[in-house]
């Protein structure tokens, strides 16, 4: 069986997700909690969750295209924090923070080529093969950030996608995550934020050419 794919370039999909975040925050927050539990390494000695959050904060801080007053839906109650507030935050709740960043990436960035040069530096081309992440963003950060985790009531028997869309089975992705391509440049680039999410998890891939989110099921 192929892996589920969500078409993120579809305007209706993006609008539906935007509405849910702004009007029914607890629903996408519950699904982000599922994603964190299923696909990220948390509460382990590897500290990947800590590195991920610090990496995202560092990227946000260094991104000159993000205005200091830009709002992100990163609070557990569905309220927002500005970029300036985020980069000075002493405590961050992981699931709503990731949801808010994900919402910004999906709804606030129209040009998916932004960050291509940085991506090429962090993940050098392998001549068509799957790229390897060689950077260490967040791992040497001197930021002092205390991580918290929210406890969201969810129905474990209900599988609601984080982004509303019809799921498409993708059988073209190989077991190692590679996709067949005659030209490596045609399957890239990816944005900086997408790159970080790819490399601190266990099975989420984003193809910005097709506009699809692919989830490798455990």
C-alpha cells in the first residue's frame, strides 16, 4: 500500500486548514499532538525535540522576510505570539508551536522556492538520490528554552488529517523515501522550514514541486 499524500497546493485545502486553526484550534492541535507522538522523537536522551524547537526559533529569528510583528498561532489556547515574542520566549509548548509554524508555512508562504540556497547548503545534492541533512541547526544553540507539552483529549479511533483533504495513495515513493526523477533539480528545492521538519522526525516528507505532504506510516 502506498503512503498517504495531502495536496497542500490546493487553495481549498489551505483555506480549510486556515479556518480550522483560526476558528476551531483544538481540532488541528489534537492532530498535531498525534503527529508529534507518531513521528517525532520526544522525551528521549537524544533531545531531538529540544533541538527542533531551538532550530525553528533560530530560523525564525534569522529570517529577514518575517516581520517582527508577524503573528503565529503557537499558543495552546489558540492565541498568537509575534516573531519578536517567540525569539525571546523562555517557555514553549511543543505541539501548538509546531502547529503555528506549520500553519504559517502552509498559509503564509506562496513562493516555495524561498530558502533554496540554504537548503542546498544544509542538504547537498546527491545527484538524484535522497539528500542527507548535514547541518546541526539547534544542536549548539545557547538559547535557554523550557519545553512543555500540552495534553489534548483525542479520539484514538478517529483519524482526522491535520490538513483537510482527500488522501491520495502515493505508490511512486520508494521504501527509502526516494522518488524517481530524471533531473535532481526538478524534485527540489524545499524551503528551510520544510527541511528542518523533515530531518528531526521519523517519516514526514514534503515535495514542494508537486505540493504534496507525504507521511511514511510506521
